[in-house]
């Protein structure tokens, strides 16, 4: 039976549970190519893959048939001990932040046991990021094949750890995943990812910036999160842009390249507002620069963020990339407490969510832990708490103070 709620009180209880995702074995009946998470995968006849019921429902079912399989292979968690010479298969889809929460534990175990071999299965869209981790030997797209499962000594399926474990509502996510791997000894200083831009991507961005009139040290702003429950209203950003630009700061917005046109529309709308206020022929962009056309994947995004002096974003990958790069940021959070996501980053700032202890009105659960549909906390398709809990003046003051205290010159 598929998990539909928080069935586990502790990480240990979750780890000891058997086949939470309800994975089942399916044999390929005929050759087929399927686009999964923007990656075309080839399935050969006779091969066996593991699908959850939800995933199987999305597949062209005429090409697959359910078969018996070695279900004992589905529950082989690591509970401590020497990993040298062992193969560990880690599986987690989800967003970029979900994967970065895992990184410190793998990094630590690889340092402690140099002979361990980590394999990582994830969504195709996340593969480039994980492939850049030196402590992971191989990365492959989901769905998982039986042959991949058979080759490992330990199978660490992290599906549902945040979504279905009660401790996720009171414990920082990095600590949560460290506990899953049995690593209570990890210090808070270790519980953050290590990020670095790839040199070729960095050089490309450094060539682009002068052409756009930009210098390193700009304020990087991400507008959207992956969920509407974590995305502030655009009106807040327009006020923020105006106040940051009034301080003489260069401000950029960025999203994935596929959404460049949407970001261009936001830039144009902001420019229209500024021209109307000033009753003059102001810059059509209002001084705002859209770097989305240069952000084709996570490596581009990391390079763009690495050249910033400060990052402002909702609960999203940008905050974790900034934290991994050692950059200061200001997180815009809704009812999901920021301390559970970004408290281990030394240069992090965020708004306080004081209206409740992080609980949504829907079933007593955090907004982040349920789908966007029919959320009582949404008003005009945005969380109400954003409207009363984000202090734009505090954000601007934090940016100025941090850049000054950090020895970085404010842009004039």
C-alpha cells in the first residue's frame, strides 16, 4: 500500500520500514523509447525495472508486465560498519535541495571509508549536479533496473523521508539525512553542501556579464519556487527591486532558460511601472537584468550565482547553492520554518514565520508537505503569510550591511 501520510515518528522507524514506495518488478515486453523527466530512455525486451504504482500509471503499460522479483533486495539499509569494498546504492528524486541535503553524509562516509563505491539514482534533470560530486562513482536516471539493484550491498531509498517522517517537521533537513545514514557525530559545520562552478561555465558567464553592463557582486534574485506554496507574490519583488536599485545596486533575476520569456515579461512590467512613476523615458527594464537565457542547467545556475554578492530567493535551490558556495542570502519563507532548511549555512538570513509553528490549516501539516491544491493558506494563489511576514526594508538593510561588513564595495 502506498504511503499517503506521515506514518513514521522517527528517522530510525522510517529507515527500518520495508519498501515504503511500494516498488514492484516489471519486465519489458517489447522495445520502447520513453521520455522521462526530459530524457529519452530506451527499454530493451527482457529487462526488469522497478516502478511504484504511481510511476507505472504514467507509463505506456502495453510494453510492461508485472513479474515476481527478489523483494528481499528492496530492504538493505546501512546501519553502520566498515564500508570499504562495499557498494551503496542511494536513490532520491525530488528537487535539487532534496539532493543537497544528502551530500554531506555521502562526503563524510567517502572520507571515512575511501574504498566505498556510491551509486546514485535520481531524476534525469538532477543528474548533472550529482555527477559533479567526486565521492559518487556513477549516476543514473530513474526508474531503477533490477540489475542495478542486484549489484549493490546496501540499498538506501530516501523516498518519503521528508514527506512521511514526523521528525522532518522539527529537525533540520541536513541532520535528518545524517541520522538516516547513522551519523549523529556530524557537526553542524559539516552539515552543508560543497559547491563550486565548473571552470568552463564560469568563464562563459564572466564573458557575458560585461556585455550586459554587469560586474561581479550583483544581487541575484530568484522569483519562483518549485511549489506555489513557497512562491511569494510578484508585488513583493517589485517593491524589493525598486528599493535595491535605489541603493545603487545591480539586480538580476534568473530562472531556467526555458522560462526566459516569462522573466522578460516581468522585467518589462517592472520597467513600465518605473516609467509611469517617473513620468520619463526610463530604461525599459527599469534597471533590472534577466540572466535566465544563460541558465540552461544547474552548472550554469551555479556559475551565475557564484558571481553574485548576495542572493534573495524563496525556499528553493538558489538558497542551497548560495550556501554551498559560502555566499550570503536572504530566504523568503512561508509556513515551513526556515530553520529546518537553511540554519546550518553561516551566512544565511531569512524572514521569521511567527503566525504559527509552521503548521498549515490543512490537516495540521506544513504547507510544504502537501500538494498545491485546495490549500487554506493560499489567497489569490499565494500563501497569505507572505503578505504580512516579509519586510522588504529589512531585506534591503541586510544586503547593504552584509556587503559593507564583508568588505565588498557597494555598487554605485
